[in-house]
């Protein structure tokens, strides 16, 4: 069961990374929810096995990746917002001339 969940988690991580790179902010929330669900499922499965220490590495990687996505989303969205703002200002200036 664990390898299947881990594969799904890595797949969702890749999709989130691709969405960030493509500035596709609309697809990130459902992917984040899916990632959250899978990580909860993974940790629940670990609790049943009571074998958390052997999976510390995976859990640390999840935490690291989630923090990375959080930082990258903020950075990329800020750049995107700035770009759109500049485009809007240029459009307004063009209309007013």
C-alpha cells in the first residue's frame, strides 16, 4: 500500500511543480487538496503499522517539498501579479492617449 501512495504523492508533486512553472494557479488548489489527502492517508497507514521511525525520511521529504511549494507559489504569483499589473497600466496608458 505504501509504495502506491508514495507514487501518487510524487505524481501530484510533479503536477504541482508543472503548474507553478506554467503559472497555472487555477489547477494548484485541487492538486494541493489531493496532496493533503494522500499525505494524511500515508500517515494514517503508518500509524496503523506503528512504524513511523522507518519512514521519517519520507515524512521529512514531504515537509520539505510542501515548504518549497509554498515558497515558490508566493514568489511566482508575486511575479505574475506584477506582470499583469504592468500590462494593465500600459493598456490604460494606451487607451488614454
